[in-house]
């Protein structure tokens, strides 16, 4: 009888306490204020993280540096950031790893110029002042943009300012043009009225948004990380099936004008969680630019092959991985 009671009590205790024991720890994701993390926003707002058993919280930061600081200070377990921010950082590849590319854009970056300054085509930029944020992706892209059209940074005068300062720089006449995207461009358009021209070219450079985690965290929470990826994939699926609702959610969450968000999502963003071989080309290209322009203190290029872990995404959806892997014997 005593044995029966003991077994019964063990069963009852196990039944009631098993969910608590299996409960996942909180998960904090640091994201930016732009549209590139759309699938994460939708996954959070539609409860897809919760469906995976995750207690996820998203921290929407104003820029890549703020996202990075939240991550390295331990305020976030996961960081959504660009390859440029990864290159600029002092992250040790042995401690941090990219587990997925969230999205990409071939034409997010725009150069807006004042027509009354005599700018109607790219060649008219020669000798003009261009506002840009120093050491940002816009700075990197501007150099590639000018080279594509036969110009160099020596052909223009750069006016550096934070992205929130860009519209004011144009309004005060301190620059004739600006390279950025999103809110700074939208606000500059309002300032200039009809006195502007915008240049975009999808053939210059692809910008991506990466998902980065601590290796130590991943080692302890691998199943949680897989749930993270599954929820993001479901966010993607929802966006494809319910585009209008997704745009409304993102505009509200990010504080964007809904027309600007619709333009960005429909015509500039590609949401496709993946890991592609081209990630190394992007990282290495930005790395060389950073070294050449003394953006980083190191003198020897990093080996980014050590900073990408495709095994997790391969377990979740192998079709999403197209990185060249060594042949197994």
C-alpha cells in the first residue's frame, strides 16, 4: 500500500511540475527601427514565438550601434544587425555566431538630391556636398555608388551627421544631397517638396540583416534557438499571405507612415530566412573597406568562415541553406 501511495504521489508531482521544469527561459531580441526585421516583428505580434514555447521580448532600438550595445551588455540574447555592424564590432568569432540571414535589399539605399542645386543626373554630383553618416552602411554604399557611375569620394565633399540630423543638414543648405534610407529620406522629401530627385540602383550592393547569438547561449538553448527560427519562418509565411495587415503592424510598431512602410516592404524588402554563400562576399567586402579606411583598429582581416553556423537552420529547414559545405567521407 505504501509503495502504491509513493508511486501515486510521484506521478501527481511529476504531472504538475513537469511543465514548469520544461519551461523555456525568457528570450530577448534586439532589433532596429527599420523594416528589415519585419518577420521578427510579425512573429512577435502574431504570437508565433509563444506558439514555440518562447517567452520572447523584442527591444526596438534606434540604430545598429544601440542594438550592438544592448547585445554586448547582456540586455539581449539575440541581435538583429547588419554585416557592417558585425565588421565594425570587436566580436570574437569564437564567442558569437550568425545563425541566419533574416532579409535582404538590393535597393534600400537612396541618394536624394536637390534639383535646384543643378542635380538631375548622377554625374551632376561632382563637386557637390553629400550628407551621410560616417562609418555607416550609407557611407560604405555611397563609395560603391559613386564608383559605379565613374566618380569617387574625391569628386564630392562629404558632410557627416547622424541619421536624425540628415534632414536638417539639407534644410539648412549645408549639403546638396544625402545618402540614406527610411525616415531620413522620407523627412528630407517633405522638406524639399517637389525640389528633389532620387537615385537608386539595385545592381550595386546587397544589404542584409543577420541574426547573431552568443555561442555559449546557443550551446545551452539549442532547442529554444530552433523555436526562434521556426517562429520567424512562420512570420515570413504570414507576411506573404497577409501583406496589408503585416504592413499595418510594422508601420504601427516602428512608428512609420503607412505609405512609406508599404513602399519599403513591397518594393525594397525580401524576407527570406536563409544562409547563403554570398554572406561571406558581403562580410569580406565590407571588411576590406573598413580596413582601407581605418574604420576598425585591426590590420589583419577576420576569417568570417568561423562566424557562421548553418547547422541550426539546416536542422529546421535544410532548403534554406546554400553554403558550400565540405564533402563527408
